C-alpha cells in the first residue's frame, strides 16, 4: 500500500512539476496529437522538452504513443483510459484554486 501511494505521489509531483504537461493535455484535447504540430503550436516548447514530457506521461500510463509504419515516420499521442481518469482528478484539483 505504501509503495503504491509513493508511486502516485511521484506521478503527481512529476506531472505538476512539468511546465508543459497541462499544455500538452490541452493540445491533445484540441486534436493536436503529433509532436511537430505541438511544437509549432506552442511558443517556447522545444522538441527535446516535449519528448521528455511525453515520455514521462507514457511511463505513468497517462498517454500512449502510436507509431505508423511510414517514411517519414508518423507518430501520434493519445490519452489512455487511465489518463482520462487522471485528467479528471487534475481538473478537480485545479478547480480548488478557482475560489
């Protein structure tokens, strides 16, 4: 139980600590799911930082990556079912600051 709580705490700290996670979630919500388009859509977001953030979100099971067998390679990111639940919780946490 403690190990599970620590995992959840690490996930929350990592996501809240990432400057770009919420921006990425907003982009995905608006149908922007390809890395190149994400970088072009957000001033200040670099490919390196985007990839780090996406990788962390995949490790936590919030996002999934789909790679198409094309040249040049095509990659798309989507929110997982777990990610949908997690994002609802984050929205609730954010709403606490609305007062």
